[in-house]
C-alpha cells in the first residue's frame, strides 16, 4: 500500500521512545501537508488524501501519534499530554527540515494541530480542522460541572488497567474496516486501554479559547451537521475567533468524518489548497 504512494517509513528517536511516521518528500520546493489522525487510529486514515496529493505533486507526512500504530506505547501518564504530542511533531518537522506546512488534524489530532499552530505560527501556511473542539466539549453541552468527575474516573480506570498488555498490538488499515463499531472496537486492540483513557481524559484540559485569535493562516473547519462532540455553536465561535476561516458542514451525522468519508474529506482538503494557492511552490 505505502509502496504505491512512494511513502517512506521513518522514525524519530526521542528520550521517551521511537515515533513512526510516513513521508512522501519527492517534490522539491513544494509544500508538505502534515496529517494527524484521531484517537485509536493511525496514519492509514489519510491514505486516499495522500494519494491525491501525490497526483498534485504535493508532499505529505503522516505520523502514528505516540501510543498508536508503530509508535512507542510506554505506559507513562505524562507522555500523553498535548505538549508532548506537539513536541514530537516539532522534532519530526525539524528532522525532515520542513519549513512550511499545511497542517490537517482530525478529532484528537485536531487538538494537537491547534496547539502546534499556536506555538509555531511561522511554520504553518494553512490549517484544516476536522471534527475538532477548541475547548472541553462539555462546556457547550452545559455539563462542564461534570469535568472533574469525568477526569478522575477516566484516570482511575486507566490506573486499574495498567496491568493490561498484549504480546502484540495490532496494526490495521482503516480502509479495510467499514462501520463505526467495527473500526472502533478494532481500534482499541491497537493500543493499551490505559493510554486510550489517558488521552480521553486530556480533553478535560482542552482550552484554546483565548489563543484562537493568534491563528493568522487560512483555516478550514469541517464538521458534520450533527456531531455529539462538536456543536454548531462551538464551530461558529471558532469562526469568529480565527481570522481567515471557512466552514464546511457535511450532511452526514457523525463525528468520524475523516475515517469514514475519506474521499469527501480528501476533496475538501484539495479544494482548500487550490482556493488559497497553498499547492504552489514555497519560497524557501
């Protein structure tokens, strides 16, 4: 599969384990689209999009986030906080000497994309957020008072499950798994459950509300018309705070847009690149 896309499997060595990523860097001077997948997923979320970008002679890079796919799965709570994921990505783009990128984040990957864009605005030419919150989603459900309970419960269960381990964790291609429950249940076999719960609990600390106005690059927000986690009110607030923003609302009612609607999402990303002339040569 990756051979047909000319993707190279590469590694970043960090003090806390190796991070795997897949790279197509065959088009000198062209921009690089960096894709960040969601929870319990891996880089195959983006295979169709990466194939289309290659036709456009645009480079692409997709890591398996820490705790996922081929990347390190150490059971240490502090390794699964937003700053750690952001630092992993910064080290990858530094290692590959990528100076201008279009960053695409889906669900949890979108949280990392926001954190990265706010911290390193000079690296980002464009930003695409799919099924992404900018604050704890309980706030828009008027359930924020439940946050401490949810955070404590998830971390307690994660601690109780620290014993859980498998001889091997599975690696699967999202394109071969249709249906929400099939892909979700199989996704849970790809990582320790404690890591999954730690990452879920991190959403309690999600709060980019005061920082969104720092994002100056063209931004595309994609959500479904009915998403249990991302409300219309939240999307509208993001549009107001980010200077150059376009919103696409898909008619499908699901949070899982990128993994279930790869072709539609790929088209929207490519249209965004053309509309903002982000597919053209970089001035390096």
